[in-house]
């Protein structure tokens, strides 16, 4: 299964349902779903947080738009999409997107066959970007064709004529293998009730049943193929298990037979596909796997269309706000660094600058915080009022990035002690208080209260 992709320079996301990480995407496409009809989910603005990793009843039906395979669909004035059979599981498709961003083919999960070269939508088409299913894109991981793998499975079954056969499959996929084996051995394939309903929705041949004992081939979930279940089944009747998968598996029981049957393209098939299509660039869908080097010689030398899609206004405004916040971040970091050695929430100038001054000229230095009241400070030359106001404006406007709030370096006059002197004393750093003798501080406090009584 693909992990999903947000296609850069477009409003498109494919098999990708994390709205928070799909910035700018407004059209969400799903490559496959049962029953076999691909869908398009269009996100409204503002986005609603109901899109899930897989299509489920949580997605309102009003957001779902089924798209027919083999037809082109115009979405707004930005995107034209054509759906092509991907030869993967029933209902899976490839998407051919066209717009101002160029021409993009998104394969999703697919198994290449030479018949795809006869697809009218792809013949002679210039492809700017090919998003490629690179699940098995490695020269040392060969895969046989599905027809050859089916013959291998049939051979294993013939080698055990008295055994019942259990085939491990996923919730979707390998249906063609089950049908072929049922036809080959003229037997029913026993499945669970929900899987039988799915087979009917997929309009597959009538070879499936839920009746136990009606057939000697059973399809179960792949997780049931393990040592303990094989032991249990063999106590009732001789049983073998077949694991049709392209992945390497650990065999835990001698009656388990892995078969290299895959719905993904082999390495040789991928090379043949890219060589025929000749895209300008190849982008792997499965993350963590680099495969572009294998196709470099097959790429087209024609100029590649650059994305030129207009960004919707709400998305553009959101991006501008994020850019503005990022631009302010260095300024915030500088301010934080300037305040690093002082108590949080109160900014002081370092007292080390004035250690050479005498104790008499070192009045108690406190932060001027626009705390002067008109009844106590009405003079035009009051430094504590006007300096605080000016600094407040500078702080709000942000015109001095990284600068800590300035403080008055002149000794604080007795005439300008505000009514909140005691509170400001409590906020004064200890290293500043130590520079003032206890006698001088006591005198300042007495003078402060004496002025209060006289008023």
C-alpha cells in the first residue's frame, strides 16, 4: 500500500488524508476502494477534520464523487484528470493529471502489462512527472508474472492431492488467483460472509461460498497462516497453506508454501514501462527507496513544465502568516538570549557595567514600567515616565530586534519614588540590592513613608 503523496505545485493529494500536513491540497484522490469505483473527495474551505487514512463512514457522502475509468473529468478550471486501470486489485486506477503544472501520471499501486501501451490517453503523451510504484524496484528482487505464479500454486496443490488448501490473502487483492484455482480444480472457494459480499460487489465469477465443506480450498486472512493454526488444522484434516506474496516471509511450518505472486510491478516491468513512456522525471511513491538512477537513461530530454498554479487566497494568506512568524523568530531568540541571565518576566540591564561607580551614585535601579502616576510625576523631564513610554512603543513596534529593554542609568531621585516602591523593591535582583548598604536603604524607605504621611 502506498503512503500517499501531496503533489507539489498542485492542489492535489493522492491516498493522503492528513489534512494538517496537506498544505494547499483541496482535491483528495483515492486510487482504490471496494466496490471498484475510485473516488474524489473535495475539501471545503475551511477544512473539516473528518478525512481519515482510509475511506470510511466518517467521510460525509457529500464529499465523495465517484469517477468513471477511461474518462476525463474537468475539476474547476485548474485540473483535468483521466482514470486508467492500474491492473492491481479490483477498482484500482492510475491518475493522469493535466493543468498549468504540466502533465503528471500517478500510478499508485500497479502491475505493468504491455497492453497499457495501447491506452489512448498515454500513447504519444508528454509526461512531465511520473509518480511510480517502486515497491519492488530493485534488480535483485525479481518477480514472476502472475500467470506463472498461479501455475506454481497449482503445482503445489497437485503435489498434495489428499490435503485441504488454505490460501492467505489480504482484505483486497489476489481475487484473480482464487478464481483461477477454483476454475482449475473445479471446486468452490470457501470464504467468510463479509468477503463473499465483497466478491459479489466486485462482480466476480460465482465460485465463492460460505458453506463449510462445500469446497476444499479456503481463503483466510493472511495473519491466520502461522504455526499454531497449521497444527490445529492438521489435527482435523491434512492441510497445506499457500502464501501468495512478493515479500520475503519466514516459514514457521513445513506445510506453508510461499508463492511469489504480487500485484506490484517487477523491476524488469518498471524498466520497460519507463522506457516506453519516456517521462521527464521519475518520482518514487514509496519513501525511503531510491530508484531514479535505474531509469536515468530512459528519461526524456524535452523541457519539463514547471508548476505555475495559482495558490488559493486563503492558502496564500496562511503561508504569508507563517512566513511572518518565521521572520520574527530570530528577533525573539535574540531577546530570549538577552534575558537569559535575569529573572523571567522582568528585564534588567546588567549591573556589571556600573560596578566602578561609588555606592552614593548607585541608587536602586529598577525597571521603568510606565508606573509613574500623574499625582506623583507630572514633570515633562521625568525620565521614568517618558523613557518607559518610549520604550513601550519601541517594544510594541519591534524596531529594535534583540535589544533588551533599557533602564535608567541615572540615580533615582528621592522626589520620583512611585507609590509602588515596595513592590518594585521585591522585584529587584539580589546583586543590585547588595550594592546598596542597609543604612541607605532604610533611609530611603523612611523618606518614602514620611512623604506619604505629609501628603
